[in-house]
């Protein structure tokens, strides 16, 4: 989708001007606080050109003469029941059946599965060749009965927990089955899952189906790019094509299988989806499961002749059978859009500088969990990175979780995108003042019914002011006052402002007395106690180094605290973990007992296995995610008063708090050696996260801010 590159109003032009001036100002401030290397890297990421989106790389097996082979991983009838039973109905077209089975053999799934091929009376090489393929349970019907009869026969033979119906003219892509079945674990209400169907040239064939009030249907996204944000996220759909769908075997039996009123074929998959919903379950489109489908191999594409003619007849049968449910569907000839598909939900826009990376920084983890919480509350969430860049694998993870994520080249300029999409939103939250200050006028113009929410993440001017005080830098102090003016101006434009602590809300009672301010703090899921005291060792710090307070904290700790502590704990190591590690932090690895790891994709072993976490921040604002993260893993924390500000933590009960280097070292050594104290603080820390920083703790605030009128 292309948008105009030129602003069409003074509001849009003002946005572009403010953004340009803001980039210059932030670049100068970054030079002073981060240095030229880090500033250049941040600028390069924001200004890099947007790559064109190529078609997906698809696996298509070689067209080679038939020779016997084995579908690796498929369980035999005599083995234990598998997780999934693949039912493949076939009628002639052996070359396509062969390609399908070769694809299954080339990339077997991780879950256990069986393959059931039901031959509906083929007259080609099918009957002679299929019994020679290992790992396939082959059944030949006495006479041709059509797609519905063949599928129901295969289902009767199945032993798996889930039935997976797969057309023989498909080429399932690597990982397709694991993704299809994994979708059921996301929500116990999911009853039917459909794959993303692609043409062999990589174009989209179907991203879930849309059914109109007259019973007619639409293959949503047909011929588009599978990367188009409108089609790349998981969502409830009206139906999913029977070419590749999964359903619990017990539910399929409860519903009576594919309804024979549609025999021999067509509309049975559509009716099944409606039956699933009538039973209180969801029908979901799963873009993580990709399947190439050569459309029309068995029945052709002409609805006037042959088997395909049943599609026209069965539409009337379906419309009569599901008349009551169809009354709630879109009118015929409507062009489906995300706004219409989610018309029954609250639609919420979230904008931040970039796609959240929960394994890199606490702000990202908070935002990702907020979007999860909004979805749990029934909202449809749309996320837009303000600078348009698609950050992988993070954007795709959000899409597969059900978030509609827009990015370049589909996004284009934000003013144009908001002109088209803004009217659908009930609420719009923008994070960080340097993004929100530019966007608030656009939201007022293009999203007139949306509640405008400014998420401070932390009060930047408070953090900058404290940093200037620690550094004794008058220029940084002046920069902090400029940030204060911008942040307060943004607060004045917002309907609601979110802060992460009561301390920041109290500050805004003085600095912005007319603003509506609410507290939405860090959001964490309780990971559990981890390893016990005796099985843990070492000390850990976690924090991204694009954040200047973290650089200062680690330098201070290694220079002033660690030599004292390490002298008393010579076998203990200090693990420093964080992305964007600058040279001055890397150089600390030369100190005794210090290990600098940089970014670690999976920090769970350090959270579960390190005995103590440290948070030696000397300045900052907001609530520190690194402290919450450790506490949620049952890992006690030694921290400065700044690091635990606004976190409801009691010194000596929930954490140990010290600001003086000697006191900090004493607290670290004491906690490292005292198992009883360690155990008490670990337990209290988990309780504190559950009370103040869990998703459930934030649920009432989220309902009040995003859902209340």
C-alpha cells in the first residue's frame, strides 16, 4: 500500500518540521551524554533506507521420478498415539500428493504425528505408489465419495489429539505443523486453526476467510504480499480453508465431523468454523504456519462445471442453514479491512520509537506485556514503530501473538497512514515525549474519537536533571530544563498521562496540576523461585547500555564496590549483561572477577542461577525493570536508593539498599553468605512483584485508562 510522500495539511507539515527539529536537538544531547559512537549508531538505525520486501523463500521439492522413501518421524499405527493426525484426502493428481509427502519427509515437525492418506478411488499411479512410502497409513475407498467422505473416513482412523486436514495439492513449509498446533496453547477457547495459504510464486492466497451476510465468502488478502501488515498477524477469522486446518479430534467428533449436507464438497470447512463458534470456541488464522497451495488441482476453478459447481449450490445450502449467525456478518460486496474485521472490539493504537525488544530492556518488556494485557482484555492492538523500521524477530513475534504491526515499506509517512487508519481507534497511546510531542496534533486531527494517552516510560526530565547533578554539568542541566518544557507541553496535549511510580505522579501534581495522571508501572510475569541458595553462585547485573545511567552504574560498581566485595568473596564472579556495550564497559572485563557478556538472548539461566543481582544506579527515574526482573525469578537484589525508588521495597525485608560503596559491598557480602536472609528476601521479592508489578496488579488501571469512556 502506498501513501503520499507530501503533507496535505498544516498539521501534517508541522509534524514533519517538529520531527526534524527534535532529531537535531536529541542528537546534540546524545553527543554530550553518550559520545559520538553511540550517537552515530542510533542515528544510522533511524535514517537507514527501507529495504524492499522480497517474496518469501519457499521450499518446493524437486520434481523427480517416484522412488520409495520414508516420511521421517511419522509414527506407526502400533506406536503410542501421536499429538497430531494428518488426514490427506486424494483423488488422482499423484504428482501433487508426492510433492506434499516429500515436503513432510524433508522437514518433519518436532511434535509426534501420523500421516493418513485416504484414496478416494484414484485411477492413476496413487494406488500402486502410496503403499511403498514408509510412515504413511494408506486407505483406499471402494468408490469415489468426494472430499467430505474421504476426510471423515480419515478422521475415523485417527488417533492423535488433534486432527489436521491437509489437501494433497499443498506443500507444507518447514515449521508449519508445530506452529499450527502451538496456537491452541495460546488460549483454551481456540477450537479451529487455519494456516496461511500461499501460491507457489509466494503471493498470498488466503489469510483467513471472510463470510458475508448472504453466505458468500472472500479469501482475505488474495494476491497480496504475505508480509503486508493487514494479513501478517494472527486473528479470529470467519473460516479457514480446509486445505490446511487443525481441530481437536474430540471437538470434531462432538460436532459430527464435516457436515454431509454439503457432500461431496464445498462449504463444509466454512460450516465447520461456524459450528466451532456455536460451540463457544474460536476460529483462528495462524500466519506462522505457511502452506503452499496449488489451487484447483482436483476440482478446477470453473464454478459452472464439474465438482466446482457444488460451490454455487452449497452457498445457498449454507446460507439457509446458518441464517441466524449470518445476520451479524458484513454486508455482501463490502471490502474487508482490519477496521471492519475488528469492528466488535476496542481498537487501540500503540506508537513507540521502535518495536519492543523484551530481551534487551525493561521498557520493551513493559510495553510487550501491556499489549498482551490489552489483548487479554479483548482489545485489538495495532503497533506502529514511529520510524517505520521492522525489527526482527520482534515484530513477527508480536504479529504471531495477534498484534497488527505496521512497518515500512507498507507504513509510509505517519501523517498519511493516520489519515487512513486514525478514525478506527478508540484509544491511542504514544510512548516517550519526543515521539508524543510530534504526534499529538496528528492524533487530534486524524483520530478524533481516540482517547490520547501519553506514556512517559519514565519522566525524562527528572532522569536528565539527576544525571546533570551527578555529573556536575551545567549544560546537561540546561538540556534537562528544555526536556522538561517539551514533556510538560506533551502532557498538556494528552487526555491521560501514564507514569511508572507514585513519586513521579506526585512530581506532576506540582509541575502539571491540571493533568490527569495515572500510574502504570512495570509489568512482569512471575517466573518462580529458580534454583535454591546452595545451587546458585555469582553476582549479575542486567541493563542495556544505550541508557546512560546503566553505564555510570556499572563503572561506579566495578571501580568503587567490587574490589572490596571480591576481596572477601574471591571465588565469586560479577556477570555484566547488556546490549550496546560501549568500549569503556568492555574494558572492565580486564578487572579481576568481572565478565562482560554484552547482549545475551536468553538471560533465564542467569536469573535462575546467579545468587544475587545488583542495581547500583546513582541517578535515573521511573521504576527499574532490572530489579523487578530479578525479584520475579526469586533472585534477591542489592540496590541503591535510586534504583528502588517508587517500588514499595523495604530495606532488609524485600531487598538490601545502600548508597555508600562500603555499605553496598557489606550488604552484598552479607546477603551472599547468609542463607536464611537470602531465602527470606527471595520469597518477599516474589510476593512484592505479584502485588505491585504483575499483569493482574495492573489490570484495573488498564481497564480504567484504555476501556472506560
